[in-house]
C-alpha cells in the first residue's frame, strides 16, 4: 500500500466532488477561457481505494486523483510528475497541493477549454474520459460514483485501448 499523504488536508474518506466544486468555484481570479463552462466535478468514484474523476472549470478540464487510502495514490513532491497505469493506458499526473483540498494530482484533458462548445459537450467528454481511462474496472465503483455518471458498458478492445481513447478525444471514431 502507498504511504498516506502528510501535507495539506490529507486523506479523503468521503467523495471529494462537492469540496472540489466549491474550491474551484471560489477562484474568481483565474482568466476565464470559456464562459459557457461552470465548475463541476464529474464521475468521481473510488478506484483502487483512491478518488479519480474529472474537474471542469471555465479555465481547465483535468483528470484528478486524490488520496483515499488506496494503492493508486503515490506521494510525490509538488510540481513533480508520475505515471499511473490504468486500464485505458498510462496517464501522466502532476502533483499539486492546495490549502483547501490538500495534495492532489492532475492530468490536463483539454487545452484550451475554449475549444469546448458548451457545458453539455464538456460533461459528455468527461464521462467518455472516465469510461476510456477506467474501462470495465470503473463499473465496480458505481456504488460510490457520481449519481449523474452514465453506466459503463463493456466495449470492444479498440474502444478500451489507449489508441481508441485518444481517437475519441480527438473526435474520431
């Protein structure tokens, strides 16, 4: 088991989705890249004991990993990068720390978010990302998942492959 985080707030026992939404909604000093987006935590669920989900804001859309006491989390210094093996492929996460959230790791999904036409498209993409990254393994987390999360449906190997995931992000099927 990975060591528990020691900096900031620390371990998240309960789903951190509402905390993340509140924290990022309060940050009005950011440059708004897409005014049609709002702060939203999407499909947060426990994966291998830690919290994984997507954060949408008017200035970024990232995959977030937060410590929940599981074996997916690994402490690294703020600003450092680590690579996490997930069913959909290896994801590069950058470590950060926040006084309200504590330590977290994030991986950018869309840059710039101005490319997203609206919130509905951002939400759809966030759910696709979670299905693509977690694959069938995310179906085991539906009990603690975001109530608006769409159910995970088993798909062919190409759909759950890293190539298939990246093709979907690029808008290709």
